[in-house]
């Protein structure tokens, strides 16, 4: 198994700069990302402190917390000094941060724009290394009734069965729905398959008197609305 063992040397830390003491004495805003992660993992290894280990992990992910947020337990455990328990602590903390960011604006109850749909679904579809297809189910006046995962697939595609989509819509007694899927590649451009699938599901919806109002493509960097782009 590969180990990420490149060492980043840093100056020895004064007692007042130790992460726990620094948070207690100066407040949480005073800590760097590495220091916050060091508090999560608690201890380093025989050859480096928790802060040094945290800096090494962040360095591997280009000091980008979004990239770190995509790491799996297995991937993080490849770092010398990180076992399964510490890896889980890092993943859980980053997920809490993501959920807090999502909940600060309050739950969206009515869809008024494609941005509302994106804000509902981004927590579910960001930081994924595979593609997932979801639907947002809507009632009268575009009230959000729920959201359902329809399928998940590989890096570049997922199979979506219209029968499953409309079965869920009928279960919710929905009057409309929004299609949503992610592109792990980061490319927001819809594929020809995306466009054809949207047309196919929209046509089926008209037969059942269930409106298909939009198809959102979500990446870590933003979203594209086929309705806004006139591609429905």
C-alpha cells in the first residue's frame, strides 16, 4: 500500500501556539486549517507532531479543504500516523462544516428559481467521485415535497430509468419535478445524452400531467440549468 510520507519541515511550535491552547486563549478564528485538523486527530507520530502531520495532509491536497473533503477513509489512512479512527474524525468534521453551511440559510420550502434547486441539492452532490441522479418532487405552487436518489453510477455516467422517476412522483402525488445530476469531472456542459434524456422524461411527464420543470447539472464549482439555457 502506498504511503504519503513526504515531510514538510516547520519550526518548532511555542507552547502558546499549540492548537488546543491557541484556541482556548485566542479563539477559533486564530487557528490555521492545519491547526484545526491537528485538534481533530489529537496526536502525530513518533517523527512529527499533529500539526506537522496535518500540514503534510493539506499539502498533498494543495491546501484545499474541498479536495480534502473528497478523500475516503482508505485514502486518508495511507498517511503515516493516520489510522481509520483519525480518518473518520477528519471526514466527519468536514461533513459537519458542509451541512452547517447548507443549513445557515434555512430550509427552502418553495422553488422559485434554478438557484433554489441548486441550493437544495448541492450538499448531496458536491465532493462525489461518481455520478448520481436525483429528483426534486414538487406540489402545488412549486412547494418542495421531497427529494429522491434515483440512481448512482461511475465517474462519467449513471443509468436513469424514467419508470423509477415517475413511480416516485406518483408516490408523492407530485404535480411537477426537477431532474438533478452531478458531473464529477467539473464540466458543466450537458452531454447529448443529458439533453435527450431530459426530452424523453419531459414527454413522459406530459402524458402523466406531471411537469418536468428543469434539469440541473451540478459540479463542485457551480451549476447549469437546462431550463435557464433554453435547452428543455
